[in-house]
C-alpha cells in the first residue's frame, strides 16, 4: 500500500473549484466525471449533494486512477428545504432570484474523497447561510450582465457582483463558491496528504 496518493484529481470541470484548489496552492489534475447528477432526495438537499459528490468521485475510481486522491463535489442552494439547481434559461433564473430576494437560504456543498490504492474513503458536507438583499427586476437584470446564471445553482455566484444581491454570509464563502477549502485543508493535514506546488 502507498502511504500517500500520487496526485490529486478533481472530478469536476467547474472553473470555480479549480480556482479554489489553486488558491490553496495545490497541484492537481482535472477530469470530467462520468455520471448523471441526481436531483431527487428523500431526506433533504444535504443528502442529494452527498449522493452527487459520491457519484462523481466513484465514476473515476477505476484502475486508471487508483493512485490518485479523487475529489468529487456538489453544491446546491436550499430555500426552505427545496433545492434550487441550475436554471434552464434567463426567465427561470430571474424567477429564482425573485424567490431568494430579501430572504435567507442555505448553501450546501458535499465532498467525497476516494483513494483506491490506499482504501481511503471520506465524505462530508458543509453549509453556509446567505442573506439576500431585496431585489427588484432592474437589479436582477443588471446582475445578469455581470454574472452568467445558467451554470450556477440558485442562479447566482458569490465571486462577482456580490454587493448587488447579497447582504451577508454566515460561514465559509468558499463553500458557497463550491468547495469548502478550510475543511478540505484540515483533512489533508490530518492524513498527511501533501499536494503543494
């Protein structure tokens, strides 16, 4: 058995997750997961993101990647127990932001770690609370000139145009972006996994 994975493999083509791993100073590779995301859940959106993170990581847990530490991750916006995924179009994106306007919601991000050669499996999720400002249609339309909502759960991203729509955040901002890097760094430290550049 190896005592350390050979490399870090991100099972996601999300530029935000790549940006966050780079911010941690890690060297990593990217591979698109081979799976269909689940959008149904029985026990809350937290269960859904954990299942999707697991599906993404497990889709790459093959002999080809047996020496890699694979990161699967999934994020959703939770408004009163209802998961707001990626919108189909701009009108549905606008409707989502109108739903979030003036309210507080949760953002859940799950992470599934897999290292086949080391028989290592670890999963967790983290939640942050996001308080939205009151938004009128003009503000939403302006926001969409800054941020493309169609590839984002809940139709918004926190890294651009934040002051237009968000009043405050409780918890990790990086978690809202799509990867709870503080928790991830803690696990790497506990396991003596070092992927620093």
